[in-house]
């Protein structure tokens, strides 16, 4: 029997939208962590999924009920009393995780997106008998690797011999993907980190009681012990930190639908449908005018209205937004309930990885660069905004480049 834990964190760190907790932000039409749940539900022996985070229960419980009904699998949300770090929550809820004596359990960072190779990961974990942890790793560029957990492995045995989280200088281009298989004996190791910290709690303040960082306090000390191994994968993998990375992930999840869920992709073969340039997801409650042209890489949420002659490309349109006639939306996220007035042009700048650099990942750049200038990025029209022309449109509408929000 297997279990899976999805770490979803909490409200204070980098929200993607004002009204939706980041783990529930829709990417390719599904809440971000539904992609994790779907991958887990595909495993025959996986019996329970535990979401661990510190969002108020009210923000997560409806989602949990919906997911249980959809995938017929036990899903529970375990709320930390305070942020406990990436291993503190695992340790706090260890009895719940160990309950039923699982053979092993997956841990998945809720903010990663991937074509999750869970079966391969588990089969690899089983082969390395003494393993307490198997880490999924992938290759990054030398420069980008500094922003991740860097791993050195023994090329023959795949043992992790060295682990440094966000090193200040180059260690390795193999990086931690934040997807693991753990044996239940890992709790002894996390317990040791917990006990060591308890002493700190009484000596150096402030230390949050029970706060443990998986990467620095558990994985790094395990390197070279013969108990931690890594499986390198070349499947698509990305982190979702910024709005720009949501557009990038949207594109890749849509592409994965071609193989795994073609029924989710909209095709304009039927009469009266709009024109689509693949890949496009349209919620069945959205209303799209037949003269609109959507795609590539567009997701249209529930209750959205898209007017005549609208053009949308590389964008996510959230629930109940309205894109009025002849407007253009490129590389943007349109927030829930927002209205883009007719003939408006909403255009962002793509932040894709450099195609000339093999293994490049998307850059999660801060809003401003070192000179205080805004880094070009995708455009976000927040929740319930209205973007409308200042002047009355003439017959062509072409002169109307000035808008107010
Ligand atoms: P940053 O680059 O600083 O964001 O580091 P990172 O990519 O390693 O991410 P981080 O360690 O912050 O989070 C990894 C995953 O763990 C994310 O899915 C977070 O939502 C989740 N997470 C982070 N802190 C906590 C926590 O205190 N409790 C829980 N349950 N989850 C957490």
C-alpha cells in the first residue's frame, strides 16, 4: 500500500491571485494540485492522499470533497498550526502518514508541474533496498542550478553523495525536482533533526517550534550515508512560482492532454464552434463566439464570455471574465470576473526558458531588476477589474490605444 503527501504551504508566500489559494490556481483548466492528485490516482496501490499546509480549512475543504468524489480515493487536508517547513508538517502528522503501514509514501511539492513519472520512481525506490529516500532529479543549466537543490550522484549506484540547497557557487547541474519516495523509516531521521532543533529552541531564539526544512536539515545530512538515491528524468518539469510560469505550465499540461486526455482539448470541428489553434481548453460553461480565434495554449475558465472577433493566445482566462468584441489578449492572465472592453489590447511579454540553452528552466525573476526597472513579464489583469477605452470607439476602433483599468 502506498500513500502520497502533497505539500501546499500557506497563504503568505507569493500568491498567484488574490482570491484563489495558489495550489488551486487553474492551469490547463484544473487546479494546480489536481494534476498531482490525478497522477497519484493513476497508481493502483495508492490508497490515500494527504495535503499538508497551513491554509485555513475553509479554503481547501470543498476542493478535497470534489477530488474525493471525482477520483474515488481518500484525500485529507491536514492543517499545520503554523508554517512548519517542508519536513515539519511531515513529522507533525507522522502517525497519520504511518497509519495502515504503507510500504512507502510519495512527497510532492505542490508548486511543481510535471509529467509525473510516479511508477518509475517507485520501481526505482524498491530496487535500492537500503534506500530511505529516492529523489527525482533533472538537469538544469549551470547558472540556473544555483536556485535549486543541487545533487551529486555516484554514476554507477545512483547514490546521492552530495546535496547542497541553493549553493552560492556551482556544485552540479542535477537538481532536486521536489518529488520523492520515502520509506517510513525516514521518520527516525526527521526525528533526530527535530530533537536537535528542540535544544536550539531553548537556546537561540527565535526558532519556531517544530519547523524543519526537508532539504537542508534532512536531505543534506543524508547525502553519502548510502540511504539516499536519485532517479534522473528527462520528462517535462517546471516550478510554478510566478504568473509567467503559470502560462508556461499551462502550455505543457495542455500538450500532455494530447496523449493522456484528448477529450479535454477543444477542437473546432463541430458546427458553430470558434476557431482554435491547438492546444486550447474551454470549460463547458464558457460561452465563446464562433468568430473568436483562440490559441495556441489558451485555457478558458468556467462562466467566461468571449465576444465576436476576439483573439486570445498563450493566456489563461479565469472564471466569469468577459472578453468583449474584437479585443486581443496575448501572454496574459485575466482575473476572475474581469472585463476586457471591446477593441482593447492586453499584451504581456513571454518569459519562456531560453530555447538555445539545453536544459534551461523558466526563470522565476523578481518583479524588478537590480536597477529598479520592471522586468518584462506576462500581463495580469486582477480580479473583478474593468479595462475599457477612454474615448468612444469610431468605426474602425484602431485608434483606441488608451485604456483605463
Ligand atoms: P523557494 O525558491 O524559496 O520558493 O524554495 P523552494 O522552491 O524550495 O520552495 P519551498 O521550500 O518554499 O516550498 C516547496 C514546497 O513546499 C511548496 O509546494 C510549498 O508550498 C511547500 N511548503 C513550503 N513551506 C511549507 C510549510 O511550512 N508547510 C507546508 N506544509 N508546506 C510548505
